[in-house]
């Protein structure tokens, strides 16, 4: 929630005349999410079991949603706040024992697994290309990652959680082949070091009028970390529908 406070401070820092000339966009997105893969080992030091969360509890789907708020400061400069909570909780029966976060979970017993990956981001975007049909944005994103993996079997439970901040590169593109239709690409990504993160969506939009746009498309969320405390890499696939309001 630090990003929300930061955005509020930024809004108050600008004089009312600037705000009066600015526009804002609110976008709601939702749809089912499937686990393509989700592999974990905690701790990542050879004492625990590397196992498949998606293999244990299945691929889903599970409900997912997010909200964007964009402040268009000027023709080319904007900032965007994202709140994207995600929690998957399902039960399955492991075929082998699982050593996880200091506990052992027996084979052939019902086990509940929870995977949480909440994301809060603040993005600065610069419109690199502005045209009648094609627009391109580039920028930087600061991300707060609130992640958790938990297993529960009877009275036995253990978990690994992580709250971290990391920078991402941002790119966005829009092509309007014919009004009122549009095709959009939107991505935040980071690669290198002990981990990576990719959150990208391709959507098709239809303008209902100057203020309202509906959209549908596909999103992929992929990434993870390979460090001493945890090994976890996941790929999630989303079928998404959205509603965008500009005011």
C-alpha cells in the first residue's frame, strides 16, 4: 500500500490548475486464471523436496482481477497505479512425501496448498510515439511483491512468505486499424540475476463512446526466484475481460 500513499502525495504536490487540465483513466480487469506450471522448493538448499504445486492441486481455474488507475499528466507523461491481488487455494493428494519449510507432508493424504502473489505497482510512462493509428509507451515500474506458499495437512502446516520491492521495465503499444476497434499490448518485465518477472497482456478493445471502452484478451504472468531461501517459478495464464473509463 506504499504506492497508494505515494500517489496521493504526488497528487497533492501539484497545483490545482495542473490537475484541472489532466485526465484520468480507471480500468477494471477480471477473469479466470490457470496454473500452467508452479514448482517450489523451500528451503532451496537440498534438504527440501522440489515439487509441483500445479501437479498437486491441479491447474484451476481460479478467479482473478485487478484495477488500474492512470493519471495522464500531459500529452506524453502519465503515471499508473496497479492493484492486482491473486490467491489460489486448492487441495490434492501427493503421491510422495513432501519436505517443505521445515515440515514433512505424507504421501496419499489430503493436503491443502495456498499460493499467494499480490502485486502493487507504480509506473511512470512516456509516450514515445503518438499517431492517429499507432501509439507506443515506455517507462519504469516499481513493484511491491507480496508472495506466500503454504501447505496444510491435518494439524501440520508450514509456509514461506516474502515481501519485496523490485524495478521492472514497462512497454505499451496500441494499434487502431479502424475505429472503434483497437489492439493493445501492455507489459512489465525484468530478467537476469537469480530471478525474472513477466506480466504481459494482449487485448482487443471496442470504444463504446469517448469515455468507455470494453476489452477482452489474454494475459501471462511468469517468473520466480532461485535463491537460498526459496526456489519457485510459476506460469499463470489468464482469459481476461476489461472495462475502461476515461474522465
